[in-house]
């Protein structure tokens, strides 16, 4: 490690990091050894608050930026505490090795301009082995968006934590914390990417894998986006492994895959307050959705009680538009107040096959409960009540699997009784879950 | 990082860490920046032996305590080597960045008093983002407990590694080693907790999640408790993800969930010497148990050959008391000496539904072997023998699924033949695994 | 940490590390405290290039070698770029904390002689808690092997990254990068080993667990071996957990288990260009293969277009020789050009049970597509084309499960239609996946 050429890390860590990168680049130019590389550097961020006023531009491979604390604490809960009570609070802000993103940005224009860290390089080879580890990126505040929401609850501020604009190889994100960003991590054209063991929450969108990509993994993260954003999104990826994540609300979706193929969504715990938790759309094909736990229940917290993602209860908790996917051995819990179903009186749909052929849906178990709110929605108590399933409940009628006429050639096994599965048996294969006394 | 105000880290690292925390707290009080936080600190423990005579009290958020080595080695094996051979051993003790817990404690009184690290704070918000990483907590010795066991084999010493007494958010435990503690990690009221990639073994109890909690994960750990304790225990948790753990003996149970709901136990490798490996009790509901490998075989090691957890072979390897759980695609291996079954001549039970309705049990495969001990139980050889399944075996009669009269409305599919499943077909749904020639 | 006694880390880091280990060993000898251990040390490798001319010998427990960057970049792609274009490339070599392995070795002789790091110790106890973290081991070059392959494409150079020759306990490999080694990680006789979150690619063989072992885990790695080698190999292991890995081509196999028992291969994403992706051989028994995604498609890259692993399409993507295994809820995609099947006109086999009794194969879904090459195999474009499944395809006839006469007593459920499963129904149990209109 070196001392940086210039700048004040507390006042603008962006300027300081850029000066270190410039120094690294200059030192690399001197290498003449035939096997000698340009091995990069590690930039260490000690615990502390660091304002970032200048965007960091990373255009060298093998750079590792490392802190000593992911520093997450809930800004969302704190902003909804009356301000006169703030002096009594132990902390008001996230901590750890904390970057305070002060970049002025307008989401309506170039989105990359609002990124604290921009990774971008032209030419060959692709930029490799950039690593982000164990520090906190805090967007600080959201802002009014014209809705009825309190400005700090909009999830809008035009700020992105890390934006990777160029094709990249073998990047790693480990142990990071992201909070109060409109976009936490946006990555284009990833190969062999690893996003592992991070805390990415209270951000409009958490993980967005755009462009295309292959052979990557999103594993073992704690994730929760805002009500209009993505918790995990990917498009045009092949061989993506999404596993062992605990994805909590709100998130318009928990996992949203567009034209993704030959990928896995397995062994995750997914929790949402809205339909459309897991979406495989636009010819998403040959994917495996297995051993996941999906819970959709009711928003318990007053500030968001009337917020939703715009999808009604006929959308499906899991939507499939594409061919030859496998949906095996998942548990679905649908826990709602039947008086609030949309459209009114609707029978909610759990798995909906809207397009495509040859999907295989087997051994999925759905639990559906009609829960009447009795606790007056007093935020945390209601949340505990919902989590512990201690509220009074009644059975709820559902369609466990709907195969629309635009989809055919599918196989549906042991994923609902005769009465719960809605499909054309002349063009699909079907075996009902046996009924009692069978 | 700072040099600490006072104390000798080798003689009492507890006093030293407390002095650093006091220093951190004092520095935080000076912050007046409106967006300025109290970002915390990292305390680094280099490799070495550090006695801890004073309990560490953590009452600040964003503290990271980090070492350079989990330092596990088997004290259990070493204590069972005759002491006259000790001079020939390369090492006698665990290592790495090693805390030697010297706290005098009596398990009969306040359990938190015996903790090396106590996390406790009143007021709001909950304490956040405390991280423990990559060091070793060694309880050093067990003590006589009145049983026939050698004192060093009792798993009793009144010592706890880390005890989190207050509600907490986004804590992380990574890369730690725990050895010879009565309780390794005890955490009350956890939100978004991550216990990931640790080595927690040769402790009376390994992970205990008490009180209540939500949206947490226990992933990718190597774990093994003592014969009377918990390897992984949780109560009143919702949305807990327990996955990718390798849980080895002894442990009275491998995973024990009490009143836990909407959680996942998926994709673990569980190994026990006793019945009652995986317990979902006291209205544990809507949980997913999928893609786990459960092996129950015989104790091979002489010092523990007559020790068990008090449960007989009718208890079930997996016990369910609760509603609407899913048990899908698990492998069970029951490998026992039929002459030692309890009660004598019993037909062992694999999955037992004792209470609750609406559980879904599908596509579970059970292998049952009667193995006669031939190796004279010579510890390691027998262990290898057992592990490699090279002992002579014969088929063993079992009940793969027992649904008791107190449970009904369940669905049991392809999890045993007609002869292997015991249930009332008038109040449950059933499809037998087809027999040969079907 | 200490400054090392002698040597130039840039010229021969092996000599330097050995001198540090000698220093550690000497300091340990002074310990006389009755509870006092020999806690080991951490050796830190900053980012940079370090030649290793002297093999490192590790014979102390509790040693952690840690860098600041896994440093992977594709040497394979770079070596296949015409050398006259190299001056235009940003980097030519891997980076991070990079060890350049300069050991002269001949694979024909003692394989351990070619290891950069050799872990070896006689006596008791077993060596414990050695940790390798976050640095890069680069074998630099492959060499001509008499085949038609370009010397840099042979995956042969007699070099091993880390070779653990002695029985060991609680070792950890985390965040490492391995590239251009004939063998990346070779470990004999492992107990409670953890290989987690590494990048091990462009090596002849990636992970080889030899001898025997127990209670270990290989989790959350990005892995890809050469066309003649193992990506993940284990023999005589019990209780091994292989999960959450993303294993990409080439690799003669993705996971190869020999006489492994009571282990799990669950929840992985496996991708290969050849049959024999997942092999359970030589009495591999009581293992669980569940929730994996297996894709076999065509080699798209010109330099390897005619390379294969020598197995024809009747070998099976998954081969089982052993008893009482469970194969549940996996997705298989077979995407090949039917004109290139071997033997010509063969009907490819997906799951083949060749020996053993009592295996349970349920709820596996196979997709089979005949893809005609149209893109002229222009490397990367074809790769993207294949990954995104955008090529023109037609259905392909397959045998989803073949149970050979030498295997019996198996149960095959919902893993293929009547026409797709080939077995003797008088000695096996069978239920076909229902057909359309059933």
C-alpha cells in the first residue's frame, strides 16, 4: 500500500482513490519482465465516514477495494422515527467503512453519472478481477418523487453504488453493505462474476445484471429492494447460479430473469408482499427453479401499507414465459387477507405458465391462508405476528398452477389437486396431487 | 486502528478490548456533522495466544473484531490421548488468533456471565453490524459433571464464546473457530443475521438462536456439538435459511427448530449417532426441508460408545410437530446394529409426523442397513469403516413415514412402499413408492 | 507479523516463506505455558508479482497465507490471441497477489515435486488449520505434449499449486485464484476441509481429494478444468458436501466421485462439452444428487473444436456404479448436433445405472435439443449463441434413464416417458412421466 498522492479522504475519498489508481497505472507502465504482469493494488478503507464527491473511475484490472465493516443499519426505520426522538437514538446512520455518496445525479439522464464507483474500460482484454470487499456505500437520502410517500421512503435519488459499464471477467463482491441507493450494483456483460455474502438492502434496486453474461453466481446474500425495484435482476445470462440468498421485502420482484437460459434459482428463501415474486420472462428457457421457499404475505408496516408493485393476484407468484424450464420441489406460502385480493374476489394464482412449451413442474407444495388483520397494523407487532404465523387464519382458495392456452406441452405433477390446477389436459401432461382418502 | 489505552493483551485481552471500545465510544461523542455517523472500529487480533480474564462488553454498533486464523484443532482427540504421549505431539492446543477463555462461570446461574464476549445494549436503535471474523475462541477444558465421562469429555464448563443478549441487526460471524465451550454462539432476537463459513465444533452447543428472529441465514458452516447439546437451534424465527452446512456428530440433534415458521432447511449434510436429528416442534409450520442428506449411524469412538441423547428408535430421525411443512427430496441413511435398537426389536422410524395438519412429504429416499460391529470399535478404523460403508450389512426393516393419529390432512408421496408407511389413509393422502415389477 | 530473515520476495518468494516458517517454528519451541499453544502465524502477500523458485514446505499448523487479490484473468484467451496483437492488450498476465511458479517439474516422476506449496508432516496430531486466502498461483505456461494442440493449450506442465501430502484437519481455501497449473489443489486424507469461494480455472485439474476423507465441503467455487482433467474429484470420502459450485467447461468431468459414500452433490450448476459430466463409480453409495443443473452442449471455441474426453454418447451424462444413491430433482440439458453423435446415429443416454442396487431416481427433467451449427464456430459469438439458446433447434431422441442388466432393484420415477426409459421392469420399480393427454 502507498500513501495517496493528494486529497483528503474524509472530504472526498473519490478524489483520493482516483489518485491512487493513477499512481498504480503509472507504476505498471514500467514493467518489462516478459512474464511480468500488472498485478494491481489493494486500497484499504479504515472504519470511518468518507464523503465521496468525485466519481471513482476504475480502469485497471486486479484492483481490490477493501474496508473493515459492511456497516449496515436501517436508515428506513430511523427516517420513520419522529425526528424529535433522534437525540435519544444511539446512532442515526450506517457505519463501518462508510462511503457517503454526495454525487449529484439525475436518474432521468445518464444513469452511470450517478455512480459512486464506475468501472469502464475500452479495448482488450476485458477488465478482470476487480474486487469490492467489506465496506459500506450509503446514498444517505431519498427524495420526493411526486407520490404520497415521504421523500425518504421513495427509493429515488439517482445514485448508484457500483456501476460496471464494460465487459468484465472474474469480478468479486464480498461482504459489502449497500443502503439508500437507487441502484446498488449494476453490472453489464459479466463473465464468471461472484456476488457473495453481501448485505444489499434499503436500495431501490439491489443487483442488476444487464446486457448479457455467463457462468456467474449470486450466492448467500441478504437482499431487499424497494417496492418498485429489483432485488435480483438478470437478462441474457446463461449458466447463472442464484442460490442460498435470503431475499426479503419489499422488491417489486425477488428474482426477475429476462431471456435468461440454462441457469439455476435454487435453494433460496424469497419473501415478498406482492405477486410476481419470481419472474422468468421473454423466452427464459431451460432454467431450474428448485428447493426454494417463497412466501408472499401482507405489508405490515404503516408507511408502505398501500404501496404495491402494480400486479394483481392473477399474475402468479411465479411467472414463466419460456420453454423447457424445471420447477421442482419448491414451497409456496400465500398468506393474504382475502378482502384485499385484486381483482376483488379473485382466486390467486401461484405458478402461471403464460408462454412456452415443455416446462416440467413437479412436487411443489403450496400453502394458502386467509389472514384477517386484527392487530391494527401496528408495524413491528404485526410483522412478528405475521412471521410467526400466529394470526388467526382460514383456508384460502387458490390456483396452484395455471397453464394458459398460449403455453402447451408442459408436464405438471403433484403440484396441486385436480381442483387447484387449471390447464388443458389434451395438450399438457398432468398428474394431480392425490386427495385425502385416495 | 489505535494502540490501546492500557492493558496486556497476552494476559487479559478482555481488558484491552474493553479499553478500545471505551476509546471508540468517547471519540464518537464528538461527531456533530448532520450526516456524520459513529462508524465504529476494527480490532485486530494477530496470531497468538491471548488469555481473556475479563468479559468483553460490546455496546457499540459497527465493531469488527478480526483475527488471522480460526485455529481449530481437535482438543477432544488430544485429551483422549494418554498424557504420557503428549510430549511427542506437535501441538497440544488450538491456535490461530486464539482467545483462551479464563472466565470463571457457573452454568447454573446467569448464563451470560460465562461469556467471553457479551453484546448488550438497551435503548434504540438495535445494535447493528457487529462482526466477528477469523479468530479462535477456546474454552480450554471441560469439567467433571457427575457422569462416568472423563471430565474433558463432558462438554460442560459454563463458558460461552459469544452471547448476544439484546435485539440486533445485520450481525456477521465469518471464518471463526470455536472449541471446548459449553455454548459457542448464543444470539437472542436476531434480524438479518449471517453465520457463514465458520468452524464450530467440540462445543456443548454450537449455534443457538433464541428469543425470536427473522430473515437470517446460517450457511456453509462446519458444525458439531456435544452429545447433549444443539448443533443448530432456533426458536420463534421466521424466514431463517439454514443451508450448505456440514453438521457432524455428536449433537443431540443436528437441527432443532422450535416454533419456527416459513424457514428453510435445505441442502445440508447432516450426520448423527442418535435419533432426533432434525426436529420441527411446537407448531413449527410452513417450513421447507429439502435436498438434505441425513445419515444416522453408530458411535464408533470408545469414549462415547455408551453415550446417547436419550431418544429411542421410535422417535424418528425427522420429527414434525406443526402444520403445512414441506419435506421434499431428502436422502436418509439409517445404519445401525439391529441388536442395539431401543426398545429392543423396534422398527426404527425415519420421518414421524406427530402433530399438525397439511404437511407435504414427497420423494424422500431412505436406505436402511443393519451393520454388525466386527472391528472391535477401534475408534478411527471403525470410523473409516463406517464412513466408507465397507462393513458387512443386511437390509433393515424400517418405517419410512409414520403419521400419528394426532396428525392428519397430510400428503405422503413416493417416500416409502405400502409396507413402509404407517398412516390412516382415510384422513391423509398417500401414494406409495412403486414396488419392483410394478 | 515479522520481517523475514532473508531472501528477496520478488525473486523467490518460496525461499522467503520458508524462512518465515523456520522463524515461526523456532519461536514456538520456547512456549512453556501449560495451556500455551503454538498458535502459528499469518504471512501476508501484498499485490505484486512474486516468482517462486523454491518449493514452500509447510509443516506447522495454524499457518495462514493471505494475499489481497485472486488475480484471475484468462491466460487461455490471451495465448490464443496472435502475439503481434499483444502490445495492444491492457494486460498479458494474471495479477493480484500473484505467485509465478518457476519450479522445474516432470509429471512423470514424483508429482509432489512440482508443487509450489507442499504441506507435509509426519507424527501426531494431524496438521491443522492451514489457510490459503485471496492470492493467485499462476503456472505461467503449458508445454507441448505431442498432440496437435498448441503448447499453451495442453494443460500439461508438471506444476501443482498446493499439494497436501499428509493427513490434515480443518484446512481452509478461500478466495484463491489458480491458473495455468496442471494440478491446482491436490489434497490427501482431508478431515473437515473447506474449499470455499475460490476461482480455480484454466488448470489441467482443479480440485482433487485423494486418499480418503470425511466431513468436508467444496462450496461456492467457480471451477473449470482442462479437457483431460478433473474439475472436482474425490475418492474414499464420506460426508462430503459439494454444493453451490458453478463448474464450467472444459473438464473431462464436472464432478467425479470414486468410492465416495454418504455424500451430497446438490444445488450445483454444471456445464460440460462431453458425456460423463457427473460420475459416481466403484461402489459409490448412499449419495444424494439433487437440485443440480447439468448442461452438456457443444464446444464452440476453435482451438478445442476437435478435443473431447474420449467418452461416447452412450456413456451417460450421469453414470452410477454403486448402491442406494438418490438422484432427485435435477435438470439436464443435452444440446448437441446429432450429426456428431458417437457412435454415429446413437441415441444419447442421460442417466446410466451401470452397477449396484437400490438407487432411487425421481423427478429429473431432461431437455434434449438437436442444434445444427450455423455460426461457423466463430468462438465467442458461437458461445454466446449457445448460452442464450438462440440457435435453431429440433427435438432430439434420448434415453433419459438406462438401467443396465448388471444393476437392479432400483426405483425410477417421473424421470422420462415410457419410451425414454430403458430398464428391466421385472427387477426394477418404474413409473413413467405421464404423457400429454394422460
